[in-house]
């Protein structure tokens, strides 16, 4: 009966019909009381009046009116019993009347109790999704608008209020902020005096489930069944020690964006399939465009020292034949020719086909450069495809292309995309009505129709498996037909294995910091890989 009271209908809309049903049934069964019809008419008028009142936002009055209707109905029944004591004396002959009274009483108790458990009207929860403190880019504004609109729809549906709390845009900074706030000593015994602890629903990177599990409520009983509708690749690390820590919200995979108009202009017949092809095409286009635009670059990506660099660097090494940082046996798997060659190749891009300050680029700076028309190729997440259509240089239409990221040259080289995405957790310290409202909010934003709306409005990929066969959504996203999104997600490279969920943030930090140093020219690839291995082995031995 979890969904019985899913709308924000007041209790009186359930109690009113119930008392009318009970009295109506008694009237039909009563063959002795000629005045019962007038009492039924009077109660019916009271019910009609109660239903006309707008009690949805007046919770206490709603319960009072509902209780009053039940009390009046009970009084009518007592009067009926007094005038006809034969009901009690000949209960066998009048068993249907007693059955109606008994079932009516039990139904009233059930309605009051179950409704109260489900009632989240006027409950306020705080959620931290992807809205940033000062949304600037088109993508950020679209996401913020969608989140606000969805919060309002949830409020209309349930009567609960949702406050959206801005979150740091940078993934690494967001995790650090979470951990700092959760681990900070409290000035009182009341957990919710801490600003972050006051938030009821958080978004986390899909690789953070291990380190965030201690702060997350167990969602097993409430949402376990929902996960069966999602793409399996994004749910494998969500249950830890029997506890469902998080629910997927949307999916990311690394993709290659390119300017169709520039490929045509420079007689490049198709998007690059290998990194060598990309380097050649990037240099040709960059040289030509520099004649009128000195700020133009061939290829831009995320080189800043943060989680985004882990995603990029893993794609480089995986495309060159080494798909893991730590293998399934828990062994560091980096010090090999494929990884060293992949990292060294990326280092040579800087100052050649990529900007000298590429090591300061995150998703936002990368996308801004792309939207300004200053790049031929870009590595980014799926949201960028929809948002790119709004660029001034794309106004004439069909100028934005998207494809799989290039493959490398090593043994077992392949097209490789890092699996990313964001998940939702409920604060373990959220209690009572707030917890109920928080869980229902997570259910609401991950249900099929809301997921479809998220994809169409923001370009983010949904978690529902069946939506990848929804022609309306696919038509709106408008990805090329030869780019199978669901297959790309299923085959994407994962950053984390189940046995390493708790240590992942430290592993990723050691990885991206050393890769960042080699990109800046502070050490050769061989030394960087060796230092990564040393740091990771130290981390794994703890």
C-alpha cells in the first residue's frame, strides 16, 4: 500500500466517502428506522461541506474535520442502537449491520494510522543536487531550472516543500566538502546543527558509495525494487554489506565532440577513429583556423587535478589496452608500456593541439572554450551534445558531431569511455517525516517519467533501461543513430571495483595528482607511473 496516498489529497477526501458508505449501507439494511434517511442527509451535507474546504495545506484542521466526521457517524450509530435495542439482542439476525459497523470502524482506524505514516504535507526537506551557487553556463542554468521545476512538481504531488541547496561544481571539492562537514565535531548533541548535515538528500559520484556509506540511510526496503529497472552497469556498487547506499540519478560517459562544418571545410571525411587520426585532423584544422582566430585549438579536454582528470586519463590508458588502475585481484596495474605510452601521448598535446593551460581545464572551462568556437574537438559528457546546439556557430544547424572517443595503438586497443554519473543518497541522520519525504523525493526523481523529462530538458542520460527504446526521448536527444548509448554505457570503463569502494577517493586522488604532474612536465611518464604505483600500494596496504 506504499502508493495508496501518493498524492497530496487531504485525509477528509478518504474519510468522507468512508462514513457515507457506512451510513448508506446501514440505511439500506435498516428496516425499522424511518428517520435514518434524514440523519444520512445531514451527515452527507457535512461531508460535502468538508470536501469543499481547501484543507490540503491546513493539516491540523484536516485531521480535526476528519475526526469530527467519524465522531458524528459514531454518534448516529449509537442513537440507532438505543432506539432499536433489538440489534444487540438479535445480533444473529442483524449480523450484516454489525459487520458494516465493525468494518467501518477498522477502516477508519487504518485510514488514520496509515495516512499519518504517509502524510508529508508541509514537511520541508533540503536537497543538494547539481545546482551551483551561481549558474553561469547554459547547461548549469538548464539543470538549475529543471531541478526547481521538479521540486515544485513534487510539492504539488505530495504537499512537501523542497529547498534546493547549491553544491560545489567541482566533483573533488564537493566530496571534500561533504567529508569535512560530516566529520566535523559538533558543538551540541544535535546532528542537524551542522550545515551539510542539515541536508536530507545528496548527490554523489557513483564511485563514492564506499566512503559515503556511513553517512547514508539504508534504502533497501524502500527502493530495492526500483533498481531492477535501471541499467545494471550503474548499480553494481550501490549495495555494500547488504545496505543499499545510493540510487542512480543520471549517467555519464566520455564522448568525443567535433565540428562537422570544420571537418567538411578541411576535407576530413569522418571523425577520427584513433588518437593518431585525431592529432592529424586537429593540427590541420587548428592551422587553418588560426589565420582568423589566434585563440583556436585543435583538441580540448579536462586536465585539471581533480576527478575529471582521472576519467580522462583512464580513457587514455584503456584505449591503449590497459582498462584498469587496479585489477580484479586488487593489484595495481599501471606500470606497463600501454599506460606509459598513453600518458606520454597526452603530454605532447599540451601546447601543440591543446592549450598550454589545459592542466587548468575542468568541464566548465572546456565547455566554455568550445561554445566560444575555439576548438575543433572536445572530450566531454553527454549533456554537452544538447547544450552545444545553442552555440552561436551552430545556429545554422547540423554543425555539432559526436562520436566514440578514439582508440589507441597498443595491444588490445579499443574505444574507451569512462563510466560516470551521479547518484542520490538520503542522510542517515534524517529522521521521521523528513526521512519519509526524502525517500519519496528520491523515488520521484528516479521514476520513469521524471527521468525522461530530465533527459529531454537537460540532455543528461537517464538510468531507466527501457527509456533507451523510447522513441520520443531518443528523438529529442538526437544522438546519431550509429551511436548506441545503452551499449556504450554497458561497455564503459569503470573507475572502481566492488572490493575497493571504500578506498577509491584516495586512490583517485593519488592517480590524478601524479598524472597532472607529468602533464605539466614536472616528471616523465615512467616516473609518474612508478610514483602512482608506490602511492596506491601504500593506500591498499592500510
